[in-house]
C-alpha cells in the first residue's frame, strides 16, 4: 500500500498503522473518531490521518485508488472556508473526504466535460458539502401525523434518476404524495449525480426513520443494489469502467446493501446478472439474506459478454436455484425481469417475459417486473448514454400494459417498478395501474386456445409469418384482442428492426403511427416497408398524400443526429430565396435535398399549408435516393431564407473525399444502403420475371432496356485503386483470375466477401421461374460487386458470371470487418467507396424498375406489381 509508505515516516510502526486502518473499515461512526484518535496518538498530523483513512477506505473497501494530490487539494480548500462552512466540518469525516474526492476527480468528465476550470470543481465540492449537510445530515421529516394511504395505485417508482433529494425519508414522502404503492431505492455512487447514497452513509438512526416512515405510510420499499460507483482505473469513462457494475466484483458493498435491506425491512434487493460464469458467487450473495424476509432478485441485463435472451437468463437462474438450500429458495430468492433489457438484446419483451414467467411458475420462484420503454438496440446520442433510454412506461417502444396482462393471466401476482428517467405522469400511472387492476375474463390457457383458432385461418404475410403463429405470446395477444391487434403490434417490432434508426427517430415514428386514424393504420400494417423506407407505394391502396406525410417523419433521418457544424460543411452549396419563392414543387422530379440555415419555409400539399420548417431542419431526402416526384411544394416563408443544398453529385463527392465531417453520415449510409438496394433489387427481379412471364420467355419480344443509363457519370473509380501500396496489401487479401463464362458465385450462395474488377467484364444474372437466365446488368473494370456480403449475413441475391477473362481483387468479410472496426481514416475511405457503389446502383435500379413497370402495364395491363 504505497500511500502508507508515502505518508508515514519510516520510524513509525507501519504494522500498527495498517491494523488501525483495517479496523476503521468496520467503524460505524461517520467521523471515525476512534481510528482518528489512535492514529493521532502515534504522532501523525491531522491531514495525514485523514488522508490515510480516506486512501484505505477507498482502495480496500471500494476498489478505487485516490490521488494524494486531490486529497491534499480538498484539505487545503476546506481550510480557506469560513469558520461555519459545511466543508470545513464535513472534511473531518473520512468517508465524506472519499466521496468528495471521487466527485472532484470525476467532475471533468461528468459535470464539465473537460471544459471546467479548477475553480469550477472547487465550487462544485463546496456546493456538494452544503447540500449534503442541509438536505441529508440535518434534514428531519415529521412523520408522526402520517396516515397510511388507502387504495394506492399499483405501481412503484424508482429513485435512480432523482437529482434533488438525498434523504430516503423524503423520497418516501414524495411517493406517498403521488399516491402510489411503493418505491425502489437506488443505493449507489453516481459520478454524475451526488445525491445517491451508499449503505455506510445511512446510520442506525436513519435506518429506523426509513422503517418507521414505511410503516406509517404503508409505502412498500425495495432496494436496487449499486451498479455504478467510481470509474476504475481512471475516472475518465473512455479509460475506466463502473466499479460496481458487476456485483460479484464488489462483494462488500453488496453485503452492506443486503444488511441495509434487512434493517429497513425492504421486500427485495435487485442485483444484476453480469457474469454468467460466476453464478455460485451470486448464489452466495442470496444466502446472505437468510433468516430474513428479504428476497434477493436477480435481474436480466443487456450488452454483456453473452447476449442475455430469456433462454440464457432462465438457464442461469436455474443453475443459481440449484445452488440454494430449500429454505433460501422459498424465502429469499427471486427474479426481476427487465423488459427494456430484453428489448435491447433483440428479443420481443412480450415473448421473453412469457417464457421467464412460465419458468418462475413452474419452479415456485418469486417474480417482479421492471417496466420501462426503449426502442431496441438502435443508435443513440446524448443525453442518452446507451440505447437503454428508460423512456416513460406509457410509451410504445414496449407494450408494458399488454405484458402485465399476459403475466397476470398466467396466475402471477407481482410488483411493477416503473424504471423511467422522467417523473411519473398521470398517463404512466394509469397505464400500469390499469393493467394491474383490470379484470381478465379468461385464463392464459383460454386466451392461447382462442388465439390458435384465429391464427389457424389467418393468411400468412410479411408480418404474420409461420414462426409468429407458433409463438404462445402472440397466440395470447390474438386470443385477447384479435388478429388486427397482432398486426399492429408487429409494426412496432418491425420499426425496431431498423438498426440504422436512432432511438429518437424510432420513437417519433412509433408515436406518429400510434396517432394515425385506425383505417390508415390498418392499411400501413400491410406496407411496413413503405412506412420505414421512403419508397413509392406500389399498390395505390394508401393515398399518396397520406404516405408522403408519413415518410416526411423520417425524411432527413440520416442527417438528424449530425451537428450543425458538420451539416454546414455537408450542405456547402448555399441558395438564398425571397418570401414566396418556390424551392421545390409538388409532382415535379427532384434530385437534391435541403438544409435550412436561415429563415423559414412552408410546406404545401395540394395547395394546402401543412407545416412550417425552420433553421436546422432538413427536407427532400427522398429525391436524393429515388427517382420520384416531389411529394410537396416548399416555399420560402421569410425574406432571405438561406438553404444549403446537397445534390447527388455532391453526395458522391462526399463519399470520395474521406473528410472527417462526413464520417457519421458515411457510417449511417454504410448500414442503410444495402437494405435499400436489396428492396429495389427484389422488386426489379420480380418485374423482370413478370416480363418473361408475359412474353413466355421469348427474349426477342422482351423490350430492350439498354438505353437506360444511370443518372450519374459512370467514371472509372479514382478512389479505391489509388491506395498506397501498404494499404493495398492490407486490404487485397488475394488476386483471383477467371476464364470467360466462369461462374464466380451463384444466387443463394453464402456471401464470403467482395470482388473488385481489375481487368475484364462480368454479367449479373438471375433465373426465371422456368430456370432461364435473366440479365440484370453488366459490370466492368473499376467496379465492385458482392459488396453487400461485407455488410450483412444474407445469401447472394444474384449470380455473377464472367463475360471475358477477368482479374479480380478479393476482399474477405473478416478482413473488411477488421478494418471497419478500427474507425480509421482508411476504414472510412473503404466505407465511402462501398456507399458510392451502392448509391449508384440504387439510382440505376430505380430507373430500370420504373421503366419496366411502365412496360409491363403497357404490355398486358399488369397493374400493382
């Protein structure tokens, strides 16, 4: 322990010092007066005593090594305060000194984001000391006149995001005022929120007050064990990680949390499952609750080493159960299913909760629910720090009410904790309370039977697939609410499958969908791709104006999370309009999109004003990627309205440039464009096959499509081949040579990499229903094919055959992925090239597809292909 050697002189008995420091860890006096007296009696100065006690407590008990420089600075800061200043008094508490030092060292990253000055951190510590003393140590709540609340709402609040209230008794009073049945008290240290408390801060007196407050009010209390803590080995979150993240790696603070739960007679303690290989340690933690009525409930988590599906979680829970003695199983073990974490892991929470609920029933295990809302493992940006955004429980990313009803129908009686960042709204409370208290006219088994019957006569489609029909949770939903309700539910699930969307975008789309008239909503469940991708409706079943309004909700979504500085550089071409000037016109073709820099524009559909847009807003993305007419007329609403313009050529130049300001956009398009291309590719192949069907496979009668050229110039690539030699050696795994008329890969083959044509020419083909070859296109020197195998796991969408002898560079998927993961300048150049290739192919296919549709309709009256 270096701090002992650095602080204590050589002639002082360091063995005795170490013994006193070890004994101080179990001292329940906030000021550790006994240990301070013993150390002082050995000739140590006051500052040295406090530094030793703080160092030892932080490193041995909490696993965080304090900086002696920080400790010395805080001690000096306390000395220059006024005589009655709280910091001057509190600094004499070793634990307060520890906590103040944690806060001081983390503040640059969590409060000031590397922009704060030293005096800003000093002010933060002074403010912290004042609030800690006033709102916690000296706070008193008069509970003598409290009365038990009658008929509380069946929902419990969490205190994890509470930023103003220190004292748990005040938190109980707040919940009492909200007329809800209980709360889950978060015990922790948060470097971003200093109101959180650890067990050793709650004295015997405070624990008695908490217990009495719950007894007088009737409020039920649970505890969420620490999950954050200081970041180690560095307070910089890019270099350190949460010390309390894995409960098996901070056992002492977990043991103290369980003892706290016993003292305040909490119902449950929630502990996360992080390390699935260390289940015996979790079982040992559960046994610490023995002899009490406290249940240690294991909660499923997300984004750990293993994907925590319901199946994996059940397997882990079963193994833990097998470690436990019978009495502990019955009285002290339980499960907390977190619906949001299931969603982040890519599992429908309705399905996962049903499976976990069934396991708990079969094994007699206590069960509770964390209700929350998120939109799956989508992109996120501040203020969210992960996709687990903990939205309001009345949201539609997760249908909490439906899941609660399903679990109740199975026979569960359980508590629901609303894990959301924002305070509970009346709608949140009504959502959970209504689901907890509404009558259910059938059992789970009866709902499932009725659902099976209804699904047995339901036509399969894009939403209701064979695996959907087999799922009991979906059978339950159909049995309770009917097939249309399942279709609508699956729309929300499909939205969350679009991994290129951000959390905010998915939330907006879901909410807009929820607000639509029922008829339009029913139509859209059949055309989910048209909801999510701005492509023209193929059937006309949805009015074009209605569809365009929906598409506007995600128009500009690609650019929605870029900052204004980058947007100004991306939209570098500026145009200025006067009030009333038309920027773009409805039903006219367009090939560019716009970013409003100054002023305001008005959106007109069929001459009616439908919206106004201001600085920072984007419109026209659909015309950048597809050959469709404008869905609305946009006019300048103010004089000197300034807009930035991005053309198709401008986007191509961005892909080629490798500029850092375009990195975010390149990465998003790299993830999005393959799906858009596949969508068009499937439609194009279907149209080609229809032509063959119309003309009975007679190639001579099929109208020629050779005149259709891509709208952008098909120049030889000046980007990919001009890598430096060392870069080329890293990327080109091997060079392959092919003879003429040789199959490189076939439609349906597993994709293992991409090919870059160095010499020669190839054709891309598919097979018709009678196994005749259909030409989809030709590629030559400087072009790439098979690139979607680098991005997704889907099989080859077409066959590629050489026309002439060819020489090609081959890039394997594994090699390419290794480059992309580096996020280096070279990685973004590679992504840019892939995006350029995909973008050009989308434009070409869209032209071909539009032309073929016209020919089909003109040839045989085939409509709605």
